[in-house]
C-alpha cells in the first residue's frame, strides 16, 4: 500500500479510483518503464540485489577509511531498524534507546575481556552475544513497564532519563567493573567457530549479513499477527484493546525487540572497536539514530536503512573540508533545482545570486581591505573559485557569528513569506548562508554536524513528517 | 427467559459525586436485539464502556454467560465474546481494510513472533485461516468491501463503508454479544434502511446477540425485540417499542418536564 | 545539626531554581499538552544572557555600576531574551504542528533542544563561563542562623523565586490572561469558540514560562557560578521530574515539586554522595509515576471515550 505522489491522503476518497486516470497517463517513457519494472519485482528480490551491490563495496575500494565508514553506516542502519519497531511501528517514543546499544557493548565487553576477575571472562563470541541480547530483551521489558501507564510525552522523558542514568552509571558507579570514564578495553575480536574477525572488511560483511537478516525478519513480522498488533496499537490503543489485542504485552514486546536489536549492534560495535566507552552512548548519538529514522521514514524498513545511510554518509563527508564544500553547495543547488520552478525563475535567482555576491564582495573590499582578506575555508577547487565571490574577513569569527544569528532569523522570515517577496529574500539569504558556511561552519565541523542533525529533525517534522520512504499518515485526533 | 447472555446486576459507576450510571440492572437474552435509547448524556455510551471494560463499575456486577467480567481488562472481555463499534469511528485508519479485520483476530490466534519469522507450518496455517476469516467477514457486506478494496487504506473508504468496516472488524473477534453504538449516525435514508436490514441479518444469519444505541426511532422500531430507555444513568422504561415510546417518563426525558401531560 | 540545616538551605535554594523551571514546563504542558524539551535550553540561554550583561557592565571584578543595578539588568535582560526565544520557538517550530500527532512536536522539540545547545556552542565556544559571584557579592555578607551561613545570594534567589511564584499565582487566578490560560488548558476548541484568542494566549504562556526559566538561569549562574552550553539538559530533566511530582499542569504543584527535588538532591549529596544525585532524582520520578501518576497535587482528569 503506498501513496505514490505527494498529495495528502484524503479521508473518504477512494484514491485508487480517483487516480486511475493518472495511472493511464503515467504509461509512456523510459522512467515510467523503470518504475513499473521496480514495482513488479518482489521485496525479497530487491533486497537481494541491493545486498549484492553493497557487498561489492569493500572490494571496490582500497581505503580502509571508506570501509570503516561502511561499518559505521551499517551499525547505524541496524540501530535504525530496531528503533523503527519501537517508534515507527508501535508509536512509542523511546529516548533511551541508545542505552541498550551501550548495554550490548558493555555486556559483550565484560564477557570477552580481562575486565572481570583475575584473568577476565573470555566466552566464545556467539555465546556472549546470545547472553547479552537475551539480557537486553529482558531489560527492554523492564524499561517498558512504565509504558503501561504513561502517555507519549511522559514515556519520552522517562526513557530519556533512563538513557542518561545508564551513561552516568557506567561512568561513575563501580569503575572497577565498568572501567569508569575510560571504559573497557582489550576486547576480544569476534570469534565464530575458530574464525576470528579482525579486519574492517570482515566486520563490514558480518554487519551486512546481520542487517540483511534483520530486514528480512522485520519484513516477515510486518505482515504477521505481531506486526498487525504493533501497528494497531500505534493507530488507536483503546480500540486495539477492545478488539482483543493485549496492548500492554504488545508494547512490552516492541520494547524488547528494539532493545535486542540495539544490543546486538552493540556487541559487534564493541568487538570492532575493541573497546566500550561511555561517551559513545550519550544523547548526541541518540539524536543521530533518530535523525536517520525520521529522515528515512518511520514505519518503513527500507526507509530506516536509507535514512541511516544518508545521515551517516553526509556526516562523514562533512569532516573533510573540500568534500564538505561540495556537499553543502551541491545540496543548496539541488534544493533550488527541485524547488524553484519554472526554469526561468531558477536561472534568474542563480544569476542574481552570482551578481549579488560579486557586487557585495567588491563594495566591501573597497571599504575595508581586512574585511575581505581571509580565504574561504572550503578546501579544494570550490574554495578557490569562491575567493572573489564570498566575503571572508581576516578575522571571521565575530562577523560569522552575527551572520549565523541573522541567517536563522532570515530563514524563519523566509518561511513566512510567499511569492515574489520570498524569491527576492532568497538571494541575499543564500549569500548569507555561504558566508556563514565559509566563516564558521567549516571550521567547526563537529558542531556543524550536530546543528545539522537538530535541523533535520525540525525540518522533517514540519515539512515531510513521513520521511523519504514512509507513507503519509492520516491522523484522526 | 433462560439464563441471559449479558447481565448487568445493580451496576453503579460513580466519578466522585457524579453518578454516571446508577443502580442499573439489564438482562439480554441470547439472540435478542435490544435497543438502548435516551437523551444525550443519559449514560448509554458509558454503559457500553462499562460492559467492555473501559471503566470498572464502582459497585454491582456484569456477567456474560454467567461469568463475571466486571473489572477485567478490556482485551480479556473482548476475548470472551463482547465486541463493539464506536459512536465516533475508531478504525485503524492507516491500515488496510483487510488488515483492520485481521488485526482483530489477535486474541483468538497464537502465532508468536519467532514462529512468524521462521514461517512454521502452524504460523502459515493460522495466517491462511485469518485471511480466510477476514475475507468471509468482509463478504457479509455484499460487494462493498470486496476486491481491490481489501488493500485500500481504511481512511479512503466512504463514511458508510467505514461504518461497515467497523462492524466487520468487530465480527472478526468472534463475538457472542455485539454492542453497536449509533449505527445509523450520519446516514441518509437509503443507508439507514440498509443498516436496519444489516442488523437483522447479523442476528438471523450469524446468531449475534445485539445491544444497540440508536437515536433514529425508525431504526429502533425496525430492529428491536425490546427497548430500554435511560436517563441520567438510570433505567426509566423497558418493554416493547410502543410501550416505551409512549411512556410519559421517556417523553419527558427527551422533551422536558411538563410535555408529557396530554393536551386538553 | 548545622550540617543538616546547611543541606536544607542548599536544598531550598536549588529547589527554588528548579521550581521556576518546572513552572514553565507545567504551564506550557497545560496549554499545549506538550513537553517542551527545549525548555531546559531556554534556561541555559538565560544564564548566558545574564553572563554577557555582567560582562557589559565591566565584569565580575570591575563593575561600573552598583551591584543592585547590575543584578536588575541581568534578570530583566534574561527574562526578556528567554521569553522572546520561547515565543519564537513556539511560533515557528510548534505552531505548525498543532494538528499533528503528538509524536511530531515532541521530536521537533528534541531537534530544537539539540539545535540550541549546539548553536550556543558555535557562537560562544565550549569553555565554561564563570559568574564569579563572590567577586561582587562576597560570601560573607549574609545572615548567620544557628551556626549556618546563609549568604546574600541564596537569600536573594529564594526570595525572588518566591515573589515570582506568588506573582504567577496571582496572574493565573486573578487576571483575564490567567483565566484565558486556564480555559485553553482545559479545552482549547471550546475556549476558541468562546472568543478567547488562543494563539495569543499560548504565546503569552510561552513568554512567561520561558522568562521564568531565563531568570532561573541567572539565578543558577549566581549560585553555582558555572555557565555552559549543556547545563540545560540535566536541569531540564530534574525540573520535569519536579513538575511531574507536583502534578503536571498544576502551578502550586510545580513549586512544591521543585522544592522537594531540590531538597532531595541536597540531602543525597550531603549524606550519601553526589555521584548518586541524579539516580536518586530519577528514582523519585519512577516512584511517583508508578504510585501516584497524577503527582502529589494533581487531579485525575476524565477522558471521553
């Protein structure tokens, strides 16, 4: 079931009948043929094809860094899949989710290192993983207990608190056991029946298998009794109960499954890093996982994976100044191309923007030499090209900060305006954005990441709550 | 009558000082269609909420087939054969028509999550049965909820069809007693006529015992074996439609004090 | 004994700060049924505003104006700035989502909170700023009671908080705006139909709640000295606990809850260890939610099915 277009679903309108004309018209052209072919291919076939393509990735690159990014992406995708069960399907806002990830990591760490006892515990990996995952499922049940009585908002805060407590406990309480702020180190690598996984590539494939298996399992559950139960509870818990669904048990099951998936990811993470540290499981990481799920579309299995991939790759690109520049300006251009229609208008905006930039640069340069003495921080060819267009003062921090605040206010104003006024405001605002980017954001890459994540959540909820691949929901309040 | 299927035994529901339902005793025999009438705020939907377990009675007992259900959790009561529809529709709007009905079979099925993942023979068999049940139940409404409609999201149905779907969903819980809350609300005369037929068929073809809240007196007259009138949480009349409709207390409840006095 | 009394003093001071933040939480929840995660960060912004005003007057060690003037300026600026920030957030992040399912504004609030924390980090850097209160209000000034030193700063904080809370009580119970707030909290649609300007009332509620948080931020700076971008997070969680303990949506409840949490925290730090501070507060939250979900002063609300 899918709503192919952006038009909002309407209550009482039979979409299938209403769209029959559309369906006929969509017929011709190569893009339509591709779409039709895709729709005919089954879900499993699509999964197999994509998994095969992804499996080729480590073989196509010699950069260990790239494969490492792949590993992190797959970890995030697994987490997103688990969170999707809790938030997307069952509608429970669990803000302590990352604590289960941490539980998995620490659990595995304690069972596969020298941390406990005189020479530590070194269980075979499979055994350790099973123990930890089962324990996490039980912990998920425990945490889910308050959800029986709590409405969405309360549950959110309680789980947020719980996540915070986890990090604090692991950092401060019983440092002998958990290693305190320095965490647990010296964790055994994954060990399956004599085969040790020690290379990044190895972990990539382990995670790929895990991700694919979880996706498959979730797909099967989605169209099963359990899946229907979860979704009915999200739709209307009271009606669900009156239709024989044991709402509390269903919620607890969701928590449990989510926790188990997160813990599984945690075990592999700990083995991969050969360490478990408290700072890995704090709130910023939680926001990362949520951004992935929200962006991709909560309620959609493919969406969770896609969102996680986009978020993970984007953030990675932001680390490198020249890649970041390509990403930033590329994204802006893309948005303009998609949102500004017709072509003439787009051309006008771009031309105006270029002219505006050069003009401002010339004027300010004439007034004060030091105001343009700096060099754009973006690396590579982009930075060079921008040299005469963007104004970069010798000391960029102060003006950059002020511009940042002005930019936010400007964006807010932009959203309120319509028509010509909006298009006119767009030009200086875009220039301002470039200015802020060059003066402040590039320099503070890690903060920019976080700001971007926060922005993703805000913008997605306001503009496209169903995410990239989710279907638009109707809410009867 | 032989032991009634649904019994309320001196049920009272009090919220602090407010008595939503006061010392109410009702008995519904198997196969009966009983209508519940009364002005707004009389306690009719509250009564449904009491029977289905949304509220627990402050005092008194509720029994289904002799078994006390007062204080049980709603999903348990539903599992024991009491199903309902809602005054303002409460469908699972973003789920498909078929899924709405299939979801309601949860309490009577037992496929665990791991069994569904591993596609055990038992899980597959159960899924087939649930599928067949859903199709059969939806078929009760002639062609209106059939064919391509099965995979349509529930929100895309017309109002009348959504009401029918809600009844279908209730039917999927294999009820013995069906509580229908204002089935004809918002319907035009043609649809109202169909609903009246539908309710009769529900009893005749499926053997459900039906308790219906309704304001439209044509419908009440057309379907009821017996009518019970409520006002301010208390039963004020009970009997055949003619008896209750002309009962002065009932007229007064609807029209106000003093109107029951005959003119002249 | 003096140790005990010292804990009480500390607890009441901290509690007053929490109470002010909790009030904002409660008020906003009352009118919008939304838990504004970003509320704690508004408190943080208030603390920063106070700091910068202090610097504008020459800094802790070289004030160019009388202390009283500086303090008034700090509180006023923080209240105004935080209030406007709150109104802005409501207007642009939450208002478009009024008809959306509850999960949408919650996630947006999460995003706003994260965004604020990092924007402040970007603008002002990660180093902790210090109010250095003792430089302009010496610790020794104050009152000695039963061997316990109650510094002027603490007295100021508790008294100001009390005044504000009483003022708020009067506002809610005696003024037209207060009545409008209570009406909107009870039933927004009905209030609108009765001619109440719902949007304006909600904005006013946000302004007041956020202004109180801003004032609390300056108080925190004065008492605890440290101001940093993440200070709102944990304070927000504790203030939320306070609001829930007292009964969410309930103004006297938030005050009571705040004081209780402050005292609990103080005693925990004093008699057990500061490591377990947050754990104990969390435990209180869970306990209240499971045993008395409507809080100490809250009332169960009926829901029409």
